[in-house]
C-alpha cells in the first residue's frame, strides 16, 4: 500500500521516493479507469446506504482505489475507512 505520509511530504524520504509513490497512485487510477468524479459518486452512494444503519463521521471518511494481489493476479480494490460515531437502533 502507498505510504501516504511520504506522499504528502511528511516523514523521511527523498524526492525520488515521493515521485515514485505519486506515480504509483497515478498508475492505479489509470489502470482502473477511475476518475475523481466516479469516486465521489461511490462515496455519496456509500454514505446514503450506511447512514440508514449508523451515524458516521464524514470528515474522517477515506475512500480510495488501490491494487491487491489475489491468485497471482493484480486487481483493483476499493478501500474504505468509515469512522462510526454510533449505531442506529432499527
């Protein structure tokens, strides 16, 4: 997975390492044909569904496309970190 601290300029690392991490991120988005608009639409849909069951902290929401290896194949993966404030009683 990408080291986001290095990506945003925090932590130790050369400009070469930072450029490499940024290139990885660009390639992942290119290979999945995933635009920022698409990610925002997915984020909105997830928020609508999840908000029926729990109260979430939208400011801490993080959704991204990464890549994962499965059965010797590299494939895109949707990774979502959704902070839950409390569960709703249904």
